[in-house]
C-alpha cells in the first residue's frame, strides 16, 4: 500500500513540476543553507541568483540593443528565454531592475532555421510537444498556440496570459517564433515590443528587427536582445557591441 502511495505522490510531484514551468525556479534567493557572500557553487543550494552576476547585469541593462556574448553551454539561451517570459507574462521578480512593460507585449524569438528554433528556442520556452508548459512559460499561462506549417512539431505563435486583466478576463501577449531562413521580407511591417535573437543574424534581418522596435504611438519604443557565440569572428555586428574587439572591463594589455 505504501508503495502505491509513493508512486501516486511521485506522479503528482512530476505533474506539478511540469505545469509550473522553469520560470519560477530560476535565479532564486539564497536559502538558509547557502552562504550569500560566496560565489562558490559548493556553498549554495540550487541556482541561487548571486552565482549569476553576468546574467543579472544583462537583465539590468535598459539599453535598446543588448548582446550577451559568451561561449557555448553557459546559459545564454536560458537567459533570453527567462527575460522573454518576464515580458510576456508581466510577472517580473521582485529583484528585477531592468526594462519593464506595463501591458501585454508582442514579441519575437528568432533563430537560424525553423528546425533549430524548434529544437532550441521553442524547447526552452514551451518544453517538448509531449510536455507543453514544462519550459519557461508555465502551462497555466499558455492560452493557445498554433503550429508552423511544413515543420514537424514546430510552433509558429503562442498566446500567453499576461497579469493585466480587462473586465476580469486575461489580456494576452503574443510570441512569434521565427527564423532567419524565412528571409528579410517576413520580418517587415509589424511593430514589436521586443525581439530576442538567439544566434547572430544576417545584417538585413537585424536592420528590419530594429525598425520593428522603433518608437511607436502606443508604446515608448521596443528592445532588442541578442544571445550568441561569435562563431563568425569580429563581424560588423559584433564590433558594434565590442569596439576594437575589446571585451568590456578587459584590460588592454590582456588582449596583447
């Protein structure tokens, strides 16, 4: 009997974790078992916020164009997905000091190809297709989503419940999942509160995205955030953020 209860309890815990999404579990306060003055992983339980100072600096910036440039596997995509979820839901954490929108947003998450967007950005935001809501956007806040024609298990648009209400009904933010292989023309004509580019974009698409986030009549300008590893070297776009190819706070002699 006790074994059956253990199985039921485990299933309930897994379901609760699946529907909660990852958003509320990332960058938490330190617990009583942590040393908040330490930056050593061994002195903390879980993903304590104090361990992610560079992520916090990225979130805190209010620049219209921001780039998190770093090596692979250090959490760039997770940072982009986390911030995108904050804007889509309006559920900013108490410690948030960066850009805020006080209304439901229209947002794009963009990557290289439809398949890589499905396998990376979509997976982070939504979770796998057999567990929608296990990504950063919690299941109970996903109102609806549409599939992308011609790409198996790919999502085109997600409507996300925002904290704002209109006559008691939830207002909805819109997330479009796009890719560079859709070409520049598909990025024309619409205005966006924010665009997240998870790989280095072609110049023409970057310019189109900038145009989508200029100041408009109904909100005071949008924002661009980029997260990528500079695999193509010191391109004009990279040099726009790293004048002279020098990393911020890097002594010049260290580059010699």
